[in-house]
């Protein structure tokens, strides 16, 4: 099912928050991918807001970055 504009905007915001938190911690996309056990290309797509990921993947990212849910979803 295609995303509506509001959902697409939420994915973009989430991706920007992931990028901000990753950079704040001095991690490369490759290093975050390694910590979360994802392909680096997937991390690129997440940060670009181009992929709708599972909640379990959000949890893995949140744990790897050591940040709050609000930091990622707020």
C-alpha cells in the first residue's frame, strides 16, 4: 500500500533524526549498519526516508545509538 504524504513526511523526519543522532555520536553509516546488523545501503535508505522499516529495526537502531524514542520519533 502506498504511503500518503503525511506518512512519507514522518519517514523523512525519522530518517533525519537517525542521521542527527548517528552524527552526534561520531558514527559512520557503515559503523551504525554494523552495530544494527543491517546493510549500509539500508541505513542510507532509512536516513533518506525511502524505506518503511519494522518496529524491531527501530528498536535496534535506538539501542545502538543509545538515544530515547523521542530523539528518533519526536
